[in-house]
C-alpha cells in the first residue's frame, strides 16, 4: 500500500521523515502542500485520520496564527479548516498517510508506525 507524504522540503522534520521512509525502501507519493494546499474536504479527512481537531494541526508559532486571530475559541472548525487551506504554512508537518491511517511526523519517526501491518477493523 503506498504512502503519501504531505511534505515541505524547507522543514527539517519533513526532510527527516522522507529520509526515514526512503531508508526503508519506501518511495512515498510526495504532496507539495505549500504549492498545492489540500482542499477543505481533504483537510477534514486528514484530521479524521489523525484524530485531531483543526487547531491541533496548526503551527501556533506562525505569524499568521496571531495575525488572523486563529487562537480565538469562538472560531468554528470550518473556519479553522478554511484558514489551513488558505495559509498552508500553518499546517503542522509532515503528514504521512497509508490507506486509512495517518501520522503527524512529530517526531519524524512517528511516520514509521504506518509501515506496521494494518490493524484489524
């Protein structure tokens, strides 16, 4: 089953996750999400696979997080997802997906959990 990696080559953790996969003979499909941000529907799917809320996937130290007031608890999940789509720099990375499983590569070694056998349904 192929691995998809939402990758930012400027990010050391993303580069490390890619190297770890390649060291194990896995050549993932690379999604350059900074150039092609995931659509809101795909972001919702990724959040479901990761079992995270939209704010949990946000890089809170980014200037845009404060500039757009994304820490406001009154913002809906839909509004936060739209912000992630419009400002992909806010997306924590890397995200690795294999089938119906996904892992946030923080730390990068976490992506290797996807190489384990699929758990029973």
